[in-house]
C-alpha cells in the first residue's frame, strides 16, 4: 500500500499559515493580551539602547520603554565614550546610556514623552539628553524634586527641549 500523497501549492500553504497566525494574535488580544500604548505600534517604535555591561540602571529605562510599547534592543558596549562621540553626544551632557532612534540620540534617563515629542516634531537636532542620572527620572530610584529638564543638542550646543 502506498502512502497518500498530498500536493498543496506553496502560495496556498503560505496564505493558510498567515491566516492562522493572525487569528491566533486576534484571539490573544481578545483574551486580554498586551496592547502597546502610545501613538504607534511596537513595530514602528524601535530603539536601540547602548549600555555599559557594568551599569545597574540602564536596563530599567529599557524595561519602561518596552512596557510603553517600544521594541527595544539592548547592546552591551564596553567603549561607551567612543559610541557617544560617534553619535554626537558632547561629554558635558553625557549620562549612563545612549539610545539611538530614527537618526537621533537619546542620552540618559529621558522621559519617553520627550522621545515621542522628538519623533513627532522631527526638529533639526542631533538628539536629546537628560544629563547625569537625576533621582526620580525613568529607571532611576529616588524621589524626583522638580521637573526633568531635557535638552536638545545640535552640533554640541544645548537648548531647552522641554520639562517633564
């Protein structure tokens, strides 16, 4: 007895597979799955965070971004000074980690609302920074005293970007 041979065109098989995946995703969302917050979906909000492997707080900022619907790649970087210089981050505005998104740098524990504003407005800057590691900023412990003043950096010159 010969086994039953079934011939399914590759296109039909691919369509069926895509349909099954989409139905499973819809079912997961209806069952209380996680829906990203913010103005866009996680697939359009991708960011890469470069951090020293010795830092104990950078991953917390990345986790906050993930919870806000961002797709985050975290890269351990031994030579942060070179990365920051290449990205255009002046030393006097440096913090512990540097994120890159859509041609901009995000330096330090910048509130995600500032990142969203940067990407919505697309100003002619190299990036934004929250110098140092202020207490109470996203991913940092401690109590925040006052607002977090984010700077816009262009060619090494800082101007006010916004208070959060």
